[in-house]
């Protein structure tokens, strides 16, 4: 009896475990039924949403767009769908009327926002990305001056997946040039919901009037129209309020400690000519900002420190002389001060705290910040902020030669 009881108990315990092997995924979907979306674009036209989706074409094969092997070269690496709706999800569901596959967003790389939508407001779009189960809040976000959907039709050389190509462009730029920060959707949401209530987004644009959307055209050595990074869009609240030029965007990168690596052109001997004739690679840069209350306004003490390598020199100069190195360091420092000053003037004109000064003030002076919030006086306070930038640059290496080639020529 004891043995029978043990056997019955064992069977009773094993049955629930065995039943789990019979269950399947309740929401499983076959890969052949999905349209893998690599990028999306959103516009606001005639008081409704226009959404464009770039879907990877599984029949493209490895041969097109630089791949090797067999297959048809005429098949594009992706296809696009443009749909309209009263809401974003309404537009997305309408793709089922024109596509044999259900849109799947978990592999998306980029999202592009048209200027029309950016001026209308993007909070609903952010809400959809943060709420939808298969949407990715890690996509890189861009602005387009014209219709955003047109950007997704442009083919790129050297890459099959255009969404991945644009992602690589902004990652490479942020790493090597530091003009624009790569902004992911969750970072955009955090910036707009912070004390500053402002954010920036890089512009993606077509360099020509013609959209290169045929695979045969990418076989040319030089395309008449390419995708490129342009200006830097400034958002306040949820709306676009203006643009910063490339130079102003570069200065903002210094103000916000976003410099990874950068090339700075400067005049090596400004006492003779102010025309840039030398290049400096800034390899290490740190910016610290300290708010100081002065009677009735804040002074932001901005300290920028950096070091790098001299890469190009077009004047007669002997780098064995310390005075030559010091003079160039001062010239680089002055160049950075000009960039920062120009950027700060533009940001103040737009009235959007993309510098993040509000966050720093809140952290360093909580009592005064509570009063600012109570009085709702931040916009006025921001306009009265004064910045005092200090720049210290060191040329750590001068390359392979201690004399410029011009010095050798003038012997």
C-alpha cells in the first residue's frame, strides 16, 4: 500500500509538469508572415497622419546592392508602404490592405519625422513608440525638412539595408566629428520630459532633387542625390521651434559635453592671417558646467578641457619651439570660444534650453529651482543666463615632423 501511494503521488506531481510540454506560444507568428520593418517615417498632412514604412525585401537576395552570388539584381533590397489614418495605429493597420505581410517593428533602426509633424507636435508619436509592444524605443530619430517618407525611398551605396546605413552614419559622425548627437527615441522622451523641456534632433536630407529609388542607379560611381546629415532641429515642449547650423550644432556639442572626437580647423599664426591653415584632432574633451547665482540671474561657469594631435600645418613654423605650440593652442582655444559663443546666441534666440542648464540648476540649487517652478519663470530666467566659458587645450603630439614642410621649403 505504501508503494502504491508513493506511485500515485509521483504521477500526480508529474502530470502538471508534463502538461507544460503540450502548450505553445500564444502569440507566435511565422517569419514568412511578417514584414520586417527597418525604418519608418511620419508626416502630418491634411490633418491626418501619414506613415511610411520601409520593409526588407526577402526576395532581394545577396546579389543586389553590393552582395555576391546569384539572383536577380533588379529586385530592390526593400519596399516601402505609405498609409494615412486618423491615428498612427489606424495608419499602421491600413498596411494590411496593401501588403501580404503584417508589419513587425522589433528590428527597426530609424524613425524620421517630417517638419510638418514636428511643428504640429510629436508627443502622440512618442507615446505610441513607448506603448506599442513590438516598437523599439532605441531607434535613432531624425528630422526631415520636406516629406519624411521620401527619405525612405532613397537607395544607398555600400549597404543593402538603408535603415542600418543611416544608423551607421549618425553613429560614425558622433564618434568622429561630433557635430550632431545620435538621439534615440527614449533619449528624446527623457529630454522633453526633463526640467529643460527641450531637445535636439539631427536633420537627414537629400543632397539632390532626384530620388534614387531604382537598383540599377546604384551601380553608378557617383549618385546625383545622396542622403546626408544637415542641420540640427530644436524642439521645445513637443514642437519644432527652429534650426541650428552645423557650426552652431558643433558649439552646442562643446556646451553639452558631447564631444567624442573632432577636427578643428584654425589659423596657426593669427597675427599674420586669420585664414585657417592647420588642423587639430581633438581626441579627449571634457566640459563641466557650474551654475552660480549672481544677484538676479545665473552665471554658468563653463570649463572645457581637451587634448589631441596636430594633423596639418600650412605655415612656416618650427615646432621645437615651445612658443609655437603655445600660440597654436591659444588659437584653437579661441576657435572653440567662438563656436560656443555663436551657438549660445542662437539657442537663446530660440528660447529652448537644449543646453540642459535647467537640470544642472535643479541639482545644484534645489530651493531656488522650486521657486522658479512655482513662479513658472524659467523662460524668463533662461533668457537672462550669462555664460563664462573657459577653454584649455593641449597639443600632445605634433605628428611625425617637428617642422612644417613650408619651413623646409623656405630654407
